[in-house]
C-alpha cells in the first residue's frame, strides 16, 4: 500500500497544549543536563569515543514520548540520528518534493551552526558535506537523505550520500574524490564508531579533523539507553540540576533498571507492567512488551545487556472507520529548538512503519483537550 511504502498515515492525532509543553520542557531540561560540565564525570561509564568533547552539538535529535492515563508525558527514548522528518513533513503536503520553506531554513541553519561552532568562526561555510550510512541506497529512509542533500546543494554546498567505504583518508583527514570533507551528517547506526568500516571516521573524530554530527558525545550523554537507567537512580539528577528541573525529569522518565539488578523470580509475575530493551538496540529492534513475553525468551535475556523499563501504554487513536492505532509522539530538535512535532500510529508491540494506514501523522494541538 502507498502509506506502507512512504510511512505516512492519513489520520490526524489530537495533542493538548499542556502535553506539548511538558514534552518541550523535558527536551530542554535534558539539553541543560547534557551541557552541565559535571554531568559526564557523574556517569558510571562513557565510551571512549564519547569522551571527546566537541565545540558543537547534534543536528536532528529525536525525543519519543507516550502519554499516560493521567495525561502526563513520559519519555520513552532519545535518538541522535532520528529519521522520519521527511515523512512527518509530508503528512501535511503528501506531494511535496522538498521541505516547506520555514522548516528548510531552520534545518539549513542547524548544519551551518554546527560547522561554525566546529570551526569557531561565525562566517564559516562548508564546501563538502557527506551524508553517510551503511549501503545508503538500500536504506528505507534513503529518499529522506536525498531530500537533505538537495536542501544543502540548493544552498551552494556540495553534498554527497556515501557508504563509509567510499571515504578516502589521508592521515586523520577525510576526502571524497580528492576533495576534503568538511562535515559529515551521520545516519549510520554505529553510534560509537566501533565497526571496522567506521574506523577512519573514528580516527578523524578523535582528532577533531571533521565536523561530525550527530556524534558519539551526544549519543553517550543523551541517547545511549543506559542513560535512562542512570536518570532513574535515586539522587542522580538531584546532584546535577536545580530542584524544579530534577522534579520534572523524575516525573517524565519511566523507572528503568538493568536486568542484572533485579530478582528474576520476582520480576516474572509483574512482567506485564514492564518493557524489555537491549541496551544497544535501535528502531525498536529487540524490544519486548512483557505481556507478550515467553518464559524461554525471558530466560534468554543477557542480564548485563537488557534494560527493564516501566511500561507506559500508548494512547489509542480511533479513526472515523473505527480502527484503533497505538500512538506515540516525536519531537525533532536541535539543541533547545523544536523543529517539528509529529505522531506515529501503529499496531502490534512496538512502533513500526509497516501497519496499513499507520506511520507518521499530523498533529492537531488543542488547548481544550
């Protein structure tokens, strides 16, 4: 079906202004946390590549939320290379071949801002940007990468979409067809640059010879799923933030613990109130809702690599035809600037883009909800 191919739902989801304000506060509070110089040292572990502290931030962050029965928002996940903005934008203009001008201008400014912060030059302009992913032409979101490339090219910046193997090296410098790469827009899911194909980029990142965004630092501080466990620890946030921010985040973050810290015999009877997630997963891969979990699968989880999170059931959107869709919300963000708000409709255990008439959908914000 058309919507399956393009990830767009024909339906509109209502969202109260109060809930949206809560989401925006969570986004900005977490950004405040990530910029606290004492925060990295407070973490129990930070990957080597995440210990590099660049002068810039991260383009196109994604924050995913559910809304509980009390109309309180709950943060489900943070993403550093959030995909789907092209689908979210086309909910409003299905036949569009580019981002609408206000959003396009904001997106372009985020890339320029990243590069200028990297260069510490407010007038710097990248000459070559590489959008990278593993075999990008085979990725479901390759059309989105093409739209980003077009946006950057229209601004006079040469932009190419590459597999990491196509990047040439000279010391810690990166090139494509003998031209230096100034900025890499990372869509690859090797967030810490651990795989062999990402080693030349990892070296350039360590040497800070290329502007790399989003990057391991931001992933380590905000999007690594183990951060949800850290934020859930009693007193952790209180030691780093002012009381009102601490209180808001404590309310918005579902209790999350490493399976190793829990008694499995006591956990099994209450599994229906839990969600089980791999610490290194992405795009809902390897996520299990407790009420669908078999004892065999439960016993197969690696206690050191599995997070147990309090389950927050998604709200249900009822269509005019009587269909029911589970619904979550995503905010696309640059630092504390909200770029787009959308909903995602799905059926089944977790968010997906395969449900007929599901996918990214329009949001109607209403004060009276």
